[in-house]
C-alpha cells in the first residue's frame, strides 16, 4: 500500500504575529504510513502558557514512538502504545486534543482524543467521517459544546485511556483522506471539501495543493461573520448564539492512496 501526503497549517494569529507558531501541531511519518494532528487548547494563554507548546511536544514524542516501533510485517503500528508513550514523555504545561491515523494493507486505524478527526473521500464523495466523542453521548468526544476532551498534565485533563480507536476496512486506490484539527471541521462542511477535491483533482492529485486549498477555504470561512458554519449550527443546537465562522488555528493533512 503506497500513499502520498501533503499538509498545510495556518495559525490564526499569523497576520498579527508573523513569528507565531500557533496552537496546532502535526506530523507525517511516511515510512510508517502514519500521520497525526494536535490542537493546543488556547485557554492556557490566559495563564501565560504557550498553548501550542504542549501540542508540539506531544506530536514530536508520538512520532518518535512510532519510529521506534518494529511491528512484524503483517502488523500495523500500535497507535495506543505510541500515544501513551508520547503522553508520558510530554512534560510541557498545557493540554491538547490529538488524532493519529495509520494505514496498512488497505485499511485505516485511528486513535482520537477530542474534536479533531478525519474523512475518507472516494470519487470526490465522502464515504466515511469520524465521529466526535462527548461525555454522556456515544462516540462524541467533548464534555460540552466547545469543550473537547484533551490530553495534558493538569488535574482535570484526560489520559490516553480516554481515546477511541477506530478501524476502517478496505480503502481503495484513489481514495483521499483528510485529517484535520477542529479549526477546519468547525468551519467547513463535508460538501465544501467534496467540491474542492472534485475540482482540484481533474488533472491529478497534488496532496500539498489540496491541503493548502482546503485550509485556505476554512480560513476564509472562519473570518466570514455571516457564513452559517458548522460551528454556528452546533452553537444553536446547544442553545447558544454564534454568527459566522470560528477563528482558530487550521491544520490539515491530505493522504492519497496511490496503489
């Protein structure tokens, strides 16, 4: 099974602070067909803590754990072990969500804590979208509206045992996987991504270009005060009022199943 990967990251404060590393982090471990994203919880900034430091350290430690693994040829990367090892080695203050995805023999396995997630597109149509886990609800991973589960070293933070593992069987050559943080999922509907993939793959698949186009569309929506975004719709369901998109860091990784 061969895949190509591309990624794009836009920190929400990049315009005002060009040196900002933002709150998100991600990795691509092509040799193990494994990718991951983390979304640092911005609320830590109120306490003088770099909200992205924990996310960056966590992803660095997870990819190191993935690279250390030497599974037999017929075994997939052990995502829970990698997440637990990365978590235990992350000492930074703060907290973050995390979603890691690995591929083997045309199936996908993911482990998720929080409100990041992934989608699978086939012939430009979404055929699978991961669910969010919420306390008190099945497979919805938030304690409440805009309050996702999060890994961290604080007393109220969650541990890797809270993570949900998902397996999707039978990927096909040509399938496109989009893994992203909440900043994208809160600002784009699946149909918008389908449209971008349909138009952006007419002359072949460029994963870097696709990731960039999708992320910039999400950024545009996040700044639109009138768009009826997924975040605005979720706010209404929670009995709250929110107009437009949600300003946030936006990270996405696009994977393409080549053969």
